[in-house]
């Protein structure tokens, strides 16, 4: 389970970075407005949601 959570966290940050790449330069990303704590909370919820979704498909 720990390796699954670790992979989900990596996926979360890959997704965040991908979204930043495709943002138009003149548009300010709201991601930069988040504190480290807020980003960690979003990461945790994202991981929990992914695990819940996977458990619902079985």
C-alpha cells in the first residue's frame, strides 16, 4: 500500500507540473498562491480519492 501511495503522490505532482506547462504565460497560475500546507492537503485528498475510486471499481 505504501508504494501505491508513493506512486499516487508522484502522479499528483506530475499532473500539477503538466498543468503549469500548458498555462498561457499571461495567465497567473493560482498554484503559486497556495501555501505548502495547502498543497499537502490537496495532495492528501487527491491520493485518498484515487484509492477510493480504485476500491469502488472492484
